[in-house]
């Protein structure tokens, strides 16, 4: 039975105040890194780009999108903490163009000429995967100098999948469009070559397999850029260009026109339920998100500030209580919700989740996973009670579910709980993390402690003296390492999620994600694999 959630949150409590301040701090750090990504190559290179009469990548995106349309940027902090610029020289995201939700992939030419590095490759491939599974047209805003040559050994083999994925999208009748604003050379020339539609900008687009120096070296022939790969040549001679744009704004106009003429329609159902706002202030989510991830919180308080009208029909509320399951809607889209309440998943929670996931598949209802888990319970009693079998049922259910999954890591995602709660390996349509969330095989203290115990047992079994001081040093070093590697910036930099979000934006992000997912069919599985009973 659906009821309206009643919040028990007290904003005057000390824990709430501490949480709020901690979230403000991490969000300030996030804003700083996002600003670095937006800056691209920095003011000098942005000004030089403008001086050449060219728009910045984000300016191109802004003009391409419908007026006042949202843009859900993906993997904004890709390459954070690496030798490469934050953002990885490419911008990806979901936005509305001519009334159609599309995946946008835009090279940032202010960062080493838009050259592709290993992180920008991962980011591009993930954007293409999102386009495929959600059935979203792709618009490439091309201006790239090709591969970052010093890292070619990490790029060359895998980069071919970009072309593979572009042609696969076309075979699935998912349109692909290339708007070429500048260099698209060598392997990059296959981007407009593989796309269904190609627009090239006069005197700017340079699309060729080999530039003048390479042609001279290879054949002895003298040729200039325009003869080899200019927009006019491709529009009038080679036929590679479908549209000749006189300038960048004209290219953007043509891109919007192409999308408008696709006659695109979604295959999933439109929103069917009232999309009224929650009854509680989303700003309070900053005080709910924990400063210390070891401190539990009630996910119903999150749902009360995210779902339509704060309405929630809880499923099995008195059984398996460390996992909250139930029915709601977000921006009018019906959803089933699985949300960790106290971190640990016991056998009851695993079986409850398995049943609930199957019910959602029977009714073709998308699932939203709100992670805050330390994993499945361990210990003699639980092992003998069948926690492995029950956890396997849950993972089986998640793996074989075919309704769209949208996952958000609210605080912690550790161990196999990450798998059971539809982590990255289980192909959620989209996956995000709150800025203060952590992800690892286990907590830093626990992991260091496990290694210490193993080392002590190894010393005892071999008759060696156990060096306590060395063990303490190693434990401290491992704790520091795991704390760093479980940090949300580290995690998102490696594309283990699709981006970090402000908790207050959770409802909006889920709404965009659900709308995108409904561009494809929304249908559940009617049969499952063998469950170990």
C-alpha cells in the first residue's frame, strides 16, 4: 500500500549539522575540480582558440542544445589525479536537441589540440555504450588532433572500438551525427566516415587519413590541407560531407536540423503518474548524507526528498529490515527502489531483494538502487545459514534483470554488496555517486587489518618472529592507500561511475536518467537462471 513518507529528521541535531558542514566541504572541493575541467587547457589556450574565430567546446554544446534544456554531463572528473587534464580533453553527456534526447561527445581542442588519451578513450566508449543501451542518438562535435602519441600503446588497439561502436549504433538504427569543426585526421577521419550524417565547416574541417607531410613522405605528392581534406573538397568531390557549413553556427544549425528530421520517438512508455514535488526540502539531503560513512541513516529520509509527492509503497517492511524495498515514481516514471538501511546484507535481505527484483521484471518496472552497503554478512552462523546461497540468489536476480537499472552510491559500496546492489559490473543504464561516497573491496581499516592477521598467521605457521613495528607501519600505509583509492574523486576519475552529483540534485539526475532509459524498450525478464536453493 502506497503511503506518504513522514520525515523524522531534526535539522537542529548535532549529527545533521556535522553532516551538512562535511558535505559543503566536499562539494566545494568538487566545484573546484569541475571548474578545472571547464577551464580545459586554461585561459591562454581558450583565448587563442577564440582569437582564431572558433567557439569553445562547451559553447558549441550550449548552442546545440534546446533553449533552457538540461545537460547531464558524464564523467566530468575523468583523469583526475593522473598526468592528464581533469576531464580528459573530451566532454560527454545527455542533452535535448530539437526535442530529442541525445548523447553528445565533444572534443576540447584547448587541451593538447583535443588529443585522445587513455582516459578520454574510456570516456568516449562509455558514452557510446550509454547511447546503445538507452537507444539515444549520438552527436559528435569533432575537433581533435588524434591520439596522444606518447601513450599510443594504451590507445591504438582499444581505440578501434570507437569505430566499431559507431557502426554498431547505425546497424541498430540509432542515428550518429558528426559535426566537424576542425581536425579529424588519421584514425579520427573514420568518425565522420562511420557516422550516418556528416557536417563539415568550411576552411576549418580537416578530414584526411594522411596530412601534407605524411603524403609527401609516403608518395612524394605535394598537396595542401584543403585539397586533402577540406570541407569543400569532401562536399563537392569525395562525397564524405553530407552538409557544407559556412561557419560553426551554421554547422550547429544543420546539426539541429538533422536531429529534427529524424522523426525520432521513444520505445518506452511515457510518464504515467503524477510528477509532483516531494514534500520535503532537498537541501536537507546534505544533512542526511553522512560525514562518517560508518554512521547509518534511514534511506526513507532520502526517498522523502526524491520521489514524487514523497509517496512510497514499501514491500516487506517488517522482514529483512536492513534493506528497504518498495514502489514509487520519479518525475512520473514508476520505479522499484532498493535502498540499504544499515549497510550489511543478511540472508533475509538477499531473499527479499531477489523476490522484489523478479516482481519488478514481471511488471516491466525500472529499478533504482541506492547503495550504502558494507557487503554480505560473514561469520560461522551466517555461513552455515547459507549466506552464500542467498547472496547468489540476489546477484543472480540483478544480473538477469532486464528492466533499466539506475544506481546511486549514497555513502558506501563495499564488497559483494556492490554487485548485489547493481554496481558497475552489472551494467546499470547509468550510475552516479554522491560526492562523499566511498567504493572499495572493503573499508580501509578492515582491509589493513585482514592483511595484518594473514601476515601474523603466516609468521606463526613458518616459525618466524612477527615484527610488530613493521606490521604497524604496513597497516598505516595500506590504510592510507585504500582511503585514497576509495575516495569518490579517485573512483569517478577511473569511470567506475558516470559522475559525482550534489545530493540535492538526486531527483533531477534520476529523472533525466529515467527519461533517457525510456528511449529504449522497457521490458522485464520472464525467466531466470537456476537459483541455488
